[in-house]
C-alpha cells in the first residue's frame, strides 16, 4: 500500500460535527469522509491527478486477500 500523508486540519466545531454525522450515515470515518469529499471535488473540477492512487477499500479485506492470495 502506498504511504499516506498526514496533516493538521482546523475546522469550526459545527462543521466538524456535521461532517462526522455525515460520515457516520455513510459508515465511514471522519477522515475517510474528508478524503472522499476532496477526491470528489478534485474530480469535478478536473484537477484530480492521474497518478493519484485509488481510495482505500472499505471494510475488512477478503479472506483470500488476507492470506496473500490474488483474486
């Protein structure tokens, strides 16, 4: 898996709460929701880099993938 960058993001508490509720509704973490929204905005603006990795898959890895087998 490619390495991921970390950074500090300061948000208004009301925005953070709304974002967290939205993420909970879609069964995502708040961090995953932020990345989802950023990717969507970049794609809609035509600014998503072609070299950007795919978003991480949600949930547990499939059993055959967890054991190192290819699908």
